[in-house]
C-alpha cells in the first residue's frame, strides 16, 4: 500500500495497473504519514552512550565483579584537583578550610552521587567521631567508677576503699583505651578550629601528607576531592554529573591557583559529546560526498536518477536508527562509524538494483555482506557487536527500500556507451601469466593472514579518547596523583574485622608496595586507615578503632555487613599487555588469604585485560566466520557456484592484503579493525559477484558501474578520517584501503580465473522501463 500511495503522489500512471478507489488511496497516504511519524519519533529517541561498559566484555566475571564493587563502594570517581600557591594553604587557613568543607558537602548532595571523599570532610568526620567517642569513653569511664564504688560500699567498704575500687576499675578501662587515644588523638581537642589537630591528623612532622591520606592529599599544595557516582550510571547522567561538579567548583569561592576536573566519567562523557557532535556532521558530509560521486559518474542518462542510491541509503539509515530509538537501546561509539559506512557501502546495492537486470546477483551479494557484518556479533565487545548488527540491519533495510523504489519507478537506464568486449581483454592473457599473478597475490595475502596472530592490538584505554582535551587533563592528574586508574583487591569473608584478616591486609599492602611500588600506589586501604592500631591489635582494639574512625571513612573500605574489605591501588595508563603482566605479578605477590576468606582483583584494568584476551584469542575465528557465512550465502544464492568460489577467494586475498598493509604500516590493529575480514566481506562479495556478471555478459557499463561503487564506498570510509576520535580515523582509513584491495582482488581473480560465456538461459525478458536488457543478475 505504501508503494501504491507513492505512485499516486508522484503522478505516475501505469497502463498495466487499474486505478485504485479514492478511499484506498487516502488510506495509503495516511499509512505513509504514520510510518514517517514513527521514523521521526524513533530518531528523536536515539541517544548515544560511550560509557566504559560498551568497551568491556559484557557478561564477563571481571565485569560483574566491577559492577558489584561499584554497588558496594561507588563507581570510578570524578576527580577534582585543587592546587594552592602556598603549601597547606587550603587546609590551614580557616576560611578556605570551611569553604572546602562546604564544597565537599555540596558535591555530596548532587544527584547520582554515591559518596564524596575530600580532606575537609575527612577532618570534619574525624573530629566529630573523635568528639563523640571521647564523650562516650568519658561517660563509660565515669559509669565504671561509679559502679565499682557503689558495689564496694554495698559490701561494707569505707570511702577510701570505695575510691580505690573505683580507681582499679578505670585503670583497666584506661589500659584498653588510653594507648589508643594517645596514638589517635595526640593534638588536643579534635576540632577544625584547632590547627594542631589539622596538622597532626593530615601531615607528618616535616609537613608532608601522611601516606594514608594521599588519596585526598597527593601533595602539600594539592587537595583531591573524589566524587564517586552511584552504580549503573548511564552516560547521559555521567555527563550531567561532570557538568554539575564543574559548576559547583566554579562557584565555591576557593580561588585556587589551578583546578582540574577529570576521571573516567569525565573522559567518557566527553567522548559521548564528541560522538553526538560528529554524528550529524560526518553523516551529512558522507551523504554529500557519496551523492557527488554517483551524480558526477555518468552511469545514467538521467541526472536526477543518479541520486536514487544515496536517497535509498539515507532512508535505510533512518529506519535503522529509528529502530534503535524505539527499542530504547543506546548507540555506542560504533554509531559514528555506522553512518559513513552505511551511506558508502549501503548505497552500492541500491545502485545496482536501480539499473536494469542483475537483481539476483545484487540481492545475493547484499545478503552475503549482511552476513559478514552480522558475524561481528561474535565479538566480546558490545560496541563492536552493535556496529556489526546495525550494519547488517541497515543493508537489509536499504535493499528492501531499493526493491520498492525499483517497483515503483522502474529501472534506471544506463548511459549509452560504446560496446567493449571486456571478456576479450580477459582472454588475451596467457595461462602462465595468470598463474604467476595469482601466485604473487596469494603469497602476499598468505603473509598477511600469517601476520594476523602476531599483530598487536592497540589496547591503551587512552587511545579511545586520543585527541580530546579531557585526556590531557587526565594525564596531568596522573602526574599529580601518580595514577589514573584503580585496581582493587577485595578480601571476602564472614568478618573482615578479625585480627587475622586485618593482619593479611597489612601484609598484602607491604608486599605490593615493596615489590611493585613503582607501578602500584596505595589509594585507600583497610590497613592504612587502621594503622594506628599497631601490628597485633586484638578484636576489642579493632572494634574500638573502627568506632573511633567515622563511618564516612570506614565505608570506603569495609562493606556495612563486614563481609568485604577493599584495598584500592592506583595504576598508570599503559598497554594492556603490560597491565596483564602486572596483574599476574600482583596475584603471585599476594600472600595466601586466611582460612575462610577469598581474594579477588577488581577494576577497569582487570576487565579490560580479560576483554583484550577474548578479542585477541578470537581474532582468527571472527574473521573466518564472517567469510564462511558470506560464502555460504553465495553458494546457496548464486546459480553459478564458481562465482561463489571467486568471491570467497577475492575476500581472502583482499583481507590478507589489508592485514599485510596493517603489519607494514603500524604493526597493530584496534578492537574495531581486528575483525577486518568480516568487514572486508561486504565489498569483496559485491565486487567479485558483480564483476563476474560483467565479465560474462561483456557489459562495459557494468564494469564502470562497479568502479563507481568502489569509489563511493571508499569515500564513505574516508569520511571517518575527519573524526576527532583517533580510533575512528584509523578505522576509516584502513577500511578505505580494504575497498581498494577488494576491487583490485576482484579484478585479479576475474582476470586469472575468467568466467565462461553466458548461456541462453541467462537472458532476461523486456524490462519494465521498456529497455531491452540481459539479466546479468542471473
């Protein structure tokens, strides 16, 4: 009904169709309007999410552990670095200390914040807890004295004997708490107005921050405020939180010498903003560039008809994006790559289907391309899976629309060109020449395939955001804090406040710092917060120490049910291969946990390493599955099995050449290009299948049409070179090279293994546009 309505709207009249009743025409128009509204509604709901979860293997145990840790202790923080001109200025000047305390309180009240850790709040909470504990201890001490004296007098003791009994009772109490208080509160009254208290709690005798406070006091001139978001924060909320943190800091009136706001949520939200800005820009440039290729190339006598393939690709793209919108599924970083790719390669199949004949070949090649793209669903990384599924759905959508457009408007007559017997050119080569060329092509491709397992996978987390200003802030924070990521060690057990558990955390921290202190920097640990208890605290002393510490701090390292203790260490940004080696050494260095306890490493580096292992281990499988799936579609769909064989050989050659190129130029792949075989499948199938038909039919205009499609596909990929995200630029350039390699491989295979002459059964009937054609698709 949609097609019928469009025919009426375009005033086309078909002699072989009867006029439709006015009621049915009106219904068709309403249906078209409704569908257009649904597409617009879906596009309005499209949102982009480049959160870190899209770059980590979903369903993996390391990712689940990371989510559990975030639920218990908060997610990776937004880090605010405030630097002063003078040492300790922000904490020893009462006015600035109170302003800093107010800033930390305002940050803790922002939406989606799980916890805020800063030096002023540490001081305030410590002072409050100390005052409460002192009051409780004093009251408890007086109660013990009074009870002892009362019992003595009931037993007939005199005043002197009752007083002695009271002294003995408090002496036992003082032995339990006296040393603890002397070590924990050596600076007098615990209050923020007492400079001695501030200095004693936070700084050593030489004025440097104490080790246990380095996570909020990295230097004597810098304070760090850590804003931990709630678990499950989506990227839109993370962006709002980052903006709210900046706005709150700007109005704090602290007037620091320098302010830096960074952290994983800040960098990923910046990546999302860049993707949102680039999506319409790159899409528009791709549409214009690809449209210009088809408009300038004289493949049709009618200029307006030359833009039909791009129009179909745009509609197919809109339908695909609208489907994501209605499904409420956020689009990851792959959507920025999706638009130029689909407008480039997706316009090729409407290009073939808009011309007379070769429908079968175009349809089979399109399904094979969709199968190749769909094989990316095997990737363990969500953003790669999403790109593959979106491209597969987009190809299917554009092909369906192209068939409808052809049925509605008929085929586009190709431009008049002199007859050239392309097959004759192919047959002029001698057999030995074909063998030599094919052997060289196979040798080069074999070298590329052999290099695939040896190619490095570019795995630095910062490479995904290279080019963003926020990344420079993250690197500066790494220099100040000594780290830019976190690796946490979780100790699980029935009660992590037992002496053996606390002793294990102290031993583990000492070993790690001693052997890996240049790579691991303690942020906050259970043993660090309770180090004032000494080497061998009793159960009672541990309980007393936990009571002395504010819950604000203990909740950062001990879960409320006392079943999990946390040790957080900072790590620097580095290659994941190096992170893997470090994590392996950490596991070896850790002492065996006490009986009844378990130890687990958790953090983004841990999950990223496991994701890299999954990607690296499955690189050959995902490439071969894509090629095999496309080959199966070709074998089933094409009438000539030899053409399917030529197409598979073309894909293998083109992929091998691209891998050899990557090996020679950079020596590495990234998580997107590691499946280059599946991505090359689309163009390899298309060019091989269509050129085989052109060679068999001796149609020079189809040869030129395939070349036009190759240029359009290359342009679509090259548009990604304009992206501000490095990983997308490299992705686009390598895929543009894959289009060129696919075309050259298809020509080489057709030259070395030319198809046989077409049989009489391959001829088609009169086309609907009245042009006598041969059905090349058959």
